[in-house]
C-alpha cells in the first residue's frame, strides 16, 4: 500500500511539473484558455510549486530540487539585469509611466519619482485640480490615461477598443508617443486587445510606446512590438525586470518600448507601497 502511494505521488509530481513547463515554455498565451494559466504561473511561481511538490516526491525529491535550481538560474538570467549607465545630458528626456492603482494622482507620482519628469503618463489615476499642474501641460484621455509634459502636447489620436483598451498617440518634446492601457478583464482575450494595439502601433522612428500592457514580457503576443522596438529595462536597467505584484518580481506588465534610433541612457523601476504596480522610467537621447 505504501509503495502504491509513493508511486502515485511521483506520477502526480511529474505530471504537474511537465504540464507547467510545457505551458510556460511552449504553449504560453497562444489561446484564451492557456493564457489564464500562463499569467497565473510565471516562472517564480512554478519554482515555488516544484519546491512544494518535493515534500511529497519521495525518491524524486532530489530531481525536484535540481530542476528548481536550474529554473532559478534561468529566471535570473532572463529577468535580472546589470547595466552601466551613460552620462546624462541636460537635453536628455526623462519619461515616466505609472499605474496609480485608482488611489493616487499627479502629486503622488511626483513624490515617488523625486521630481517632475519631462513626460509622465498615468493610468488608473484619480482626478486633481488643474491648479496643481502649473509646471506641466496636461491631457486627460477619454478613459483613464493621463498625459503630463513640460512641453506642449499635440494629440494625434485618442481611441478605445470595444473592450476598453485605450491608446493615446501624442507628440511632445519632438518625440512621438503611444500611451497604452490594455484591458485587464479576465473574460477578454488578450490577443484581441494586443491585436488592437498592433493595428495602430507600427514601426516608427523617434517613438516611445509605454503603458500597462497587462501581458508579461514573455508573452508571444508582443512579437510585433519586440521586432520594432527595444525594451527599456532589458537595454539599460538594473535589477529585476518585473513590475507587478507589490514589489515582488512576478510579471512585467508595465513596459516602455523605444525605437531603435533613440538612445536609452538609463532605466529604472521604483517599487512603492502606494500601488501594486511599480513605477517605471527611462531617460532617452534623440
């Protein structure tokens, strides 16, 4: 009887691990159903699951521990960055994005950033008095996006999908921007909403794409953006790339993408208890 229980536990252990690895490395979010599991089980969570399963794996325990170690090294290699920053110039442009979690505003963002950046995009931000924005130009989008800049803002397009994904295409400081806020509804397939972005955001020079994509960096849905733009943190960040949840490096939902003709000088991620999303920022040079 004991032998039967041991073999049953081993089979369950192997089946769960194989399912999670196939999901993460091969299937990913290729379908609506798989995406629901893919987003719930990022690589750090899979490592924790494997370690927990090792308690019941009996003679397979050592294999679980070895696999968890290999996956940990893989995760660190993919997500942890060490870069040297270039010397900044007065003409460089500081760009900041933050999902304010419906409880914060412009002033909270400025406090966390340590000053007013050249360009600031907020989503899920509460409204505030225009008198508080004397140092900036301001645009309030149709939905939850807010754009602030030290320079005049030219709005080229403000559009929303049928499922509440928002894109604001604007120009400021002689740079073209796409601010995005992808719908986070669990009943809305992400490939619909990222497909909506792909129809609007094409390969362009002198362009920055930033916002809450609500899909992680590893998503296969970001193929077009990855081909056309450079990820800010992968190129010039230090530390873990992931921006969610509550400072824990689980998913990189918040992203800044920069066209290849612009130079990324420095990129940062600022974790804060005021939101479940980290603030992200980059300094670019034209």
